[in-house]
C-alpha cells in the first residue's frame, strides 16, 4: 500500500507552494515509502540542527540551497546548539574559517525562518509541546524529554529530514507517532534508597546500555524527581543507547494513572540496587584519568535552577591556576541569569559561559588531557569524540576539583 496524501500534500508535491517545498516533500515522500508509512501527520513544532561540526559542507550546501529556493518554515522550528559559541569564539581560540562556515549556516537557517534558540533544550526557551501533540524534533535528549516528560510524540528526526518537516509541516506517521509503539516492554525497578542528582545521569547511562531501543517503565523513581533530573536521565539513555521514550510509573504522563504496559506482561524485568548504580558510576571515569584540568557542565544545556545552584556553590571561590570551568546554556537563560546577578558571581569565580554552543559537536579549542563532568551524556561522548580522559562526579566534586 502506498502513502495516502491529503490535497494539501499533493499540492506540495506538484510544486504549488514553491520549489523548496516540493523538494522537501519529495524527500519526505521517499522516506515515508521506505519506512512503510501509510500517511503523514501534521507537526506543530520542529527542532532542527545546523551545527557545522556534524553537518559539514554537504549540510551547509543543502540548507543554503533550500534557502536560495525561497524555502520557509511553516511551523515554529527551533535550532540546536551551534559548533561555536557565537559571543566568544575568538577568545576561545576557534578557527576563523570554521567559524565562518558556522556563521553561513546561521544565516541560512535565519533566512529559512527558524527560531534562533541555538539550544538542545527548546522546552526551556519557549517551545513546550503538550500531551499527545505530534512534533518532529531532532536532538536526541530533547526527543527523549518531549516523548517521556511531556507525552508529546516524535521520533529521533535526522537533521536533513527535520528541515523538510519544518518547511512542509509534515512527517511520516510511523514508530513513536503510533499508539502501539509507545507501550513499555521492559520493567526496571530502582531499589537504591534516595537518589542524588548524579544518580539520574548514571541510571540514564545504565538504561541506554540495557534497553537499546526498547521502551522501559521504571518503578522506584520518586515523583519528587525534578525536570532537570529527568532531562539528564533521558539524555544519558539516548547517548549510551537509543532510548527515545521512557515511562516512570506514577511520574511521567503515559504512566500516571494508566498502565504503560497496556495490560501486557513485561518481556523482561530487572532490579538495580545502590551497588549497581555505584559500579556504573565508577566505570564512567576513564582508566588513565589524571588531575582534572577542566570542568564542563551543561549537557543538556544548563537551566536557570542549575545556574542558581552553581552560583551558590562557587560564591567566594576562585578557579585555581591552570584550570578552567566551562558552562553551556541557552542565550535566554544566560540573559535571565545576568539580570539575577548570577553570571557576575560565576565569572568572578572563573566560570566561562559558552552560550549557544555544545562541546560534543565542536572542535576542542584547548589541549587538556583530563576533564571532569557531572553529565552522563558528556561522559558518554567526550572521551571518544575528543580523545580525552574523563572524571565523572557530582557538581559539588566538580567545583572542588578546580576551585578553592
Ligand atoms: Fe546538548 Fe550537546 Fe549535550 S546538543 S545534549 S550539550 S551533546
């Protein structure tokens, strides 16, 4: 059976809405056919990617072509972080030609009509989907958050496909857009006593490794878990595995007052104790890690609550000689923190703010051997991405490692 099209979708394929829309719809049509989708769903928001570090010249040409053909986003389309911090890339030592390519990408997505959030936490800067809403988001941590915490519906949309969804307002209806594919199949019990902020990152790493692409339902995670805790859990699980949706019984919306297994028996059940979590935590520090030279936080981007907590921790302290502390956050959160006097406290202590940027998709602008982070996702990617040793620990320990 082929893909059933609405009148509007047929018009887009004919080219009635211009060449860029026709190309975008053609791409989606081919993908829908290969996925075996029977129809498209309208999406109410898209999260796009335009980081030069992953798109390279081919992605730049693709976005500039769509822009030159007059392509325009027809739904709000937010933007993932860039491969440079726009405000201080020169001070940080980024290469000029590389920065120019990222600037051209920024120009192309601006002309395409995107919302220039440059953040992996679109939900923290005004793009909040509602329960059951179909969206097409790209960044894996944001996808996990949207599906699991909001109960919105999205697959992990590849970058090239996301811009097509933004221009057409459509995505093939398959996998997580279908009720039957959102049912939990494995049950994980957390039996570890009170959970720290770091534990949520570690549980996320354990989840990705254990579940792969399967959908888990947790018990034993309290409904006092904060939105930042769930942000880290999902981000880590999406990096150590490909988990795009998790349920927490009594906490997340598709497991709140309803059975996430939809009456079926879980295919597998497992219990993780304090001993398991501690072992997973210790395994994230790499074998040859030496003295910490750099701390990196903000993966996913730091929220205002986290900046408030960090400001308290570093107030009155100073970074030690030869050490650095980098913090990744959206521009809007940085502005809010400035108005609250928090950036002044952080900068006084020696924290460098890298708004709009992400270390995983950027060249590493310094030659450090060992860095430290509290983020499970950073811990999962940075050692291999940047051939660096890593110490994994709480934010309190990160501060102690480089400040006095
Ligand atoms: Fe965000 Fe980059 Fe981490 S996009 S989730 S800071 S890997």
